C-alpha cells in the first residue's frame, strides 16, 4: 500500500494546465465537511488536484456489495463510482473530469476539477445510502460499458 498522499498524485509537470486558472494556481478551499463524506476522505495535491479515498479494509458497505453479488473491492467501488460519474456528467458539463488510482487496499478517484470532485464525493456518499441505490449505480456503470 502506498502512502495516502501518493494516490491520485502526479509530478507537477504531468498536470494539465487549465487555461482559465491563473498560473500559479491559487490555493483552494476544501468546503465539504469530513462528516458529510465519511468514511471517504480527501487528500489535497496542492495546487493542482484533490483525491477522494476509501480504505477497503474498513469494510464500508461490504455486506451490501455481497448481496449484490460483489465483494466490495476497489474494483467494485470503481464500478459504482463510474455509475455516479455517469449521472454527474449528464447533469453537469464535462467528460473525463475524474480519474482512478486504486489498488487492493485503497479506492481512489481524483481530479483537477476540485469543486466537481467535492460535489462527486457527496453524491457517492448519498449513493451508498442503501442497497437499491447502489445497485442502480452499478447497473448504470454496466450499461455504459455496453
């Protein structure tokens, strides 16, 4: 397992320079409260991006994943979040705003679009509210593959 600060991080010269953001990019503010997204948590990669992480070993929603025929692995989380992202992209502009950097121990989605990732974090937390909602997003992800 990597150090948490390494997930979703790139060398400075590999970040896309967004033309509407001044260079150097000013500091950003994390406006989502930790309790709004727990057990997920944010790691800032100042000044370029932010990562949303979940420790797989915490077993968050594992029982629900099992009832849906999955294990709750980082791959399962990525599939669920791709469904949430699909809905996010339908309601907002932009495709390709989010990227993944997960392994067997940690799920990670990250982006340079900091406010969008914080909104996505809240959407993911709501998506985990019940098994039915989780199943809907997992199916959305599968439909996108087809």
